[in-house]
């Protein structure tokens, strides 16, 4: 049975409100944004939640409409910061992932980098050698065929921007995590690709 006009409208309203929350509050978790949006709209019990792709489309529309002056400048700043970190950590073949790559990053977005090392301690030593304070973290990702997996990681701050590093083994297969947006293998960009994005901008 198809959705009623009211159901479709509720679904669209939740997507739009979730997008507003993500853009205005810097929230990066789709599920949390959906729940918060449903609460704002008095639709906590609905089963008619929008898909993450719908929210991302609404987010892009919101940014174009309400943040056309500030969001592109912030995105460029985040990509420049990511590129600097990638150059610093070049020996670990870094890849940029997430909203900073896709273009939906906002004021409070975190930069997500994937690194490849024989042991996570190698990354810790590199950060130490560069004089960068950091904290170890467990990074939980969805990997194709393996469900969720926890990988070692690190977090540090560059200026006013948080950078998360997830360390994959350089000795095994380079499993690509699944995107939280559409469930397909996440897009990853190497240093040359990020340089090209900035050159175009």
C-alpha cells in the first residue's frame, strides 16, 4: 500500500527539520537528527522516518538557501585543514571521507581521515614527533560483509577543528567502510584528489 499524502508530508517535514538541525547545530548523526526532528514536530511515535539520503538532499538544499555565504567558505577551510593533516601524515596514505569530502560539512563538522599502518602505535609516534597532543579513541564503522567493527583511532584539534583518524591495517585487505548515507562503500579521496577539489574552488 502506498503512502498517504499526509504520511509523505510528515516524512518530508522530518527530513527538512533534521537537515536544519544538522546544519544549525553541527550534528553529524543522522539517526539522532531524525529523532530530534520528530520530537520537535510532535511525531515521536512515527514509523515514517525519512531515509538518510533524503536528509542529505534536504541538508544540501538548506545550505544553499540559508548558508550560501558561510557554508562554502567553511567547507574550503575544512578541506585546507584536512589537506595539511594529510600532508603531515603522508606516510600513512591518508584518505579523506565524510561530509568534508561530500561537501555537506558545516561550522562544527569533524574532519575524518582514514590511515593505513602496520600498527596504530606508528600513528601515535608520528603525532608525538610532530608535537601534536591527541587522545586515543575507538572508531566504530560498518564494514561490508563484517557488520560493525571497532578500529583504533586518534583525535586531535587543529585550530578550532576536530580531526578524527581511523587506523586500518596496511597488511590486510583495504576494506572500505559503508557510507552512513546510502549504505554503499564510502567515497575516499587521496591527497591529490583533495588538492584538485581546492584548486577548483
